[in-house]
């Protein structure tokens, strides 16, 4: 790894196992076949032959450089599930043949206060599954590929019987809603939780909410989603956010709200739905600033709190909980070569509710 | 902070409910609303604003008789809260004139109703922002009368008997004992009065959000009536306190007189950068429009910023900072009665009082003018006992 120069080592110099995937080359975000390499499996590593990878909206933001931090070529994908094909000498949680997943993180400093508290997601040295610089100076490549090598600590065991394709999105969407729902006590039976936005994150929040025994109300701009929300996903109620009468009838009724919307929207009317001391958790990250009026926060001691994914311990706990309670994502399984079309549809929120790439069956070296 | 009290149709189960019903019946069914001078049996006088100029002048009105659960208080001091100014000028579009402001009231008990056990004639007591609530909802039952949907404020609110409440810029007040605060012997009355609003407004959220732990780092934004008291409470809790202000000239004051550990000028990018990610919590007392994003960056992961000032224009949410740091933006409005008593007792024990400028009632309008320019260190208190006389 010490190659005597200051530039990040080229991936081919450091890594030794060939790998294949699809990458975006520029801000158009268009993906195409890409050959690269992964590091050899170290003593703490597991190698996973990827079977499925979910498409997260963050993947789209990254390939198009919408967050101004993209380093091309980018191989996105952080909802990775597959089968373990190799384990390092010090690995004790996995054996060859196990099903395992990788979410949004592949490394952290492992020594700071946040890491010690199992909040690797807040470690200042946290390394993302793709588009990040790893400890060896190489750029990380994500799950739109045939394999991944990851430290055991950042791999998640998939219990036997857990569907792999429908479980993949839980590795980002799932933990993103599960973590704050647990942290803020939305998992107490009988609580009333609002879920704003019915997409990849929102639909999973509804399912977890019901599994926790909460009353769940979906708040959406689209009246057309009502039947789906109530009949298929099991939500107890549905509010159209642009209907002032419906909203007013629900004022002061919710213990908490999970706001998954990443488009610009009016946040202040949502605050009125909260009971005294209610909390609204923001997990969607809109491009333009959101604004709120201060008064509704004060008159009711209410809060707005941000949350981003969750730590590894929590992620494993979430997968185990999901397996036990049959919580999986609603997906549209696609072939690798459909990925660009799928990205276009993600931009229009035209999917019920997550695309998952059937890597195992459709990704082949060019 | 004033909430328009439209309490006309609801079930009250407060102790004086039957007295109130009688009083309402006595008002006359369907007759024209009695004038403020007539409606209660006891004469009172104070200063009132008559219109949205906010200019105050002598005003004769009336108070109710001491009910079974009431405490009658001869007012000695009343603090001037910025809310008094907002309300008197109808800035919150809910003013009903004539209006007698004032919700930082301290005085001496002159009469108690037959059900009153906890207060005796001659005792020093205070009244804050709340004079009534339903006392039966979930919030009241958890000692959060400040969040009762049927809260009745000390002034500019419609009381259960259909009359307007009049506040502490007056010679006396009659209050349900539940809402009266006992003043410990050693707490100075004049310097203690502002605690009844400013004090509880910062104390309550600091306690609620765990920002009272020795060694934690608290940021206080704005050094005015609320801010200076927050610094004092923060230090009394054993915390490290940093004041964040737009005015560099407040630094000496903040550190040398108020005991703050550090001072940041919010427009000084270097200073703000150096303090990034260092604070467990921030209490934001500023009610002028301002950007909260730079303040959010000062918070540690999982840090909380509590708004106790209410700027008029919407706040621009620093969403990325909130999400990436798991941070909280919370609001808080005064506190419950139990918390208010606890706060007063804590202040007495720890010698915490407000820094005040004592004024005669005749100076009132000028004080209000100066308040619009934040030209006071840090609260005006009206010396009611010695300067308010019947016109």
C-alpha cells in the first residue's frame, strides 16, 4: 500500500481481486459497465458475492453530483445483499455460505466517542460504501457490482428465511426510519405516529410502525395513495396534506412524525398535527432550505430533529426485528441493464416503492 | 407568547367554577358587555394601553372579590417583559383594549379565600404569565399548565367569567391560589420579579432537555432579559456557558459581570468556526429575525437548540446540519406552575436574580421606547408600591 507518492493509490495497484459493476462517469449520471478491483480479503474481512442491490434515491443524487461531492467513476449502491464467499482469520460472526448485507457504511474510526456508543453513523471518520476515500487511500465502490469486501463489523447477518431481494432496501431505507423511531419512543404500542411521504422510506416506516403496535397515519400530497396506504400497507388513517379540513381534524393528535419527504414542502402545518412535546423527525434531505414558523414550536414545546441512518448494532437489530415481524420492502425487481431507466423513474418517484437490481442473475462481465 | 384566549365554550372543572358561573349570570344575559370599570365589585387602578400605539396611561378598572380559592395581592413590583410591548402594540394581532400588561408580578398577600391553606396574609408572593387553566387536561395533570389548550394569561385573555384579564401594571391582583408563587424570604422582590417570566422561560427547557448537567457546554444566544438569566442559571447548574451575540461590546459584561466562560460574536466567522461542534445545547433567546444555521453548527452530535424567542419571519431550517448531526430544534414557552415554584426556590438558594433598572410608573412609556431598542441592562421593573397612585 505504501507506493511512495502522495496521490491516492490507483485502485488497480492496491486491490487485487478483479471486480465488475456499473458506474456513472459524469454528471449526466448515466451508468455503464465498469471493470475495477477490490482488495484482497483481510483477516477481519468478509467477501460477499452480491445477489441483490437496492436503488436508493441517494444513489441518484450522487451520480448526478447533486451534493457537489462526487468523484467519478462512481459505482453506487448501499443496499447490498449476497452470500459470503470468503472470511478472514479473525472473523467470528460469519461463515462461507451465510447470507449477509452491507448498508451505507464500510468503515469508521472505531475509537471515538460515537463509535464506542455504537453510533458509527456519526463518527467523523466514517467511510461510506461508495464515493468515499477508504483508509487505504482508494475510493470505495458500492453494490451495483458483483462483489464487495468489507470489515466484519460493517456486515449485517441476514437470518435464514429472510427474503434477500425484499430485505435489501432495509439496509438503508429500513435503518433510516427504524433508528429514530426507536430513539424517540415511537416504538411504544398505542402511540400515534404520522408518516409523511409514501416512498421508499415512508412505506417501510408504515410497516415498522404497525409492527411496533403504533397507530399509523400517512400524510401525503396524493389522494391517489390512500387506498394503497390503508389497504396494502396497513396504515390506520390517511391525510391529504393539502386538505385543510382533514389536517385540522388531526391537530394535536400525533406523538411523533417521521418526515421522509425530500422535496420542498410546507413543514409548519405538519407541526400542528403533533401533541404537546411531539417530535418531527426529518430523514429526507431537501435540496432547498425548508422553513418553519417559530411560534408553533414554542406553543407546545415541540421539536424538529434530524436523523441519518443508524449504527451497526442498530442495523443488525433492525434486520432481526424485520425478519421476526415479516417486515420487508415492496420492490420492483429489475435487470442490471434497466438501471438507467430505473434511475429516471426514481427521479419521478415512479416506483412502488424501491427498485432492486437482480445482480446475481443479470450482472455479467461485458 | 400571548395566545388569544377564546374560551367561550368549554367545560371547566376548576375550583372556582361555580363562583364564575354566578358572576356570569350577574353580568346580565344578553345585555351589553359591562365596561371594565363596572364588571367586578372592587376598585383597582393601573396603567393601560388604549390602542396600538402602545402608549400607556392611568386607568381605573375593577377586580373580583376574593373567591374561596383566591389570593388577593397588593402589588409592589412588576417587571416589563418584551411580550408586554408586543401585545400592547398589537404586534401579535390579538390585542383587546384597554390593556393592562404585566406578568412579572411580586407583592404581598392582603386576603385569602376560605379554601386557601398555603398562603397567609403578609406573605410575599408572585404571579407570572398564567392565572388560570382547565386543571383537568393531560397537560395540566402533568404540571404543564403552560400547554393547556384553555390557558388563561395574566393579561389580555378572556377569563372564565367572560371578563378580560388585567395584568401587573396595577395596584392589586386577585388570583387562584394554584397560580400563585411563594417567594422565599431571602429572594429580593424587585430583582426576583423578572424570574416569573424570563426566569421560568429559560429554566424550564434547560431542565426538560437535560441542559442542567455539570460540565456540559451551554450556548446562550442573545444577551437581554432572557439571555442574562440563562447565563446565571447555566453557571448555577455547573455548566460551561458561552454567550453568542451580535454585539462585541457585550463581551466584558458577559464574562466579568455575568460569569460566562466564553463569548462569540456571531458575525465573526473565525470564532464561530473554532467553536463548531462544541456545545451540548443552545438556548436561543433572540426574537429578532436571524439565521439559525450558523448556530446549529455550534452543536455537538445529538445537540439541541431551544427557541424561546419567536422571530416573526420563518426560520430557515439547516436541514443538512440537523440530519448529519442528529440534532434537535425545539421550542419552549414559559413553564408550568410547579416548575415555576421550583425555579424560584432554586434561584433563592443560589442567589440568582435579574439585573434590573427600577423605574417609577411615570417612566413607563419611556421605558417601553428604550425596550424597543433593547436599551436596558437587562429588565425594567416598575416600583409599583412606591410610585403607582390613583390618578
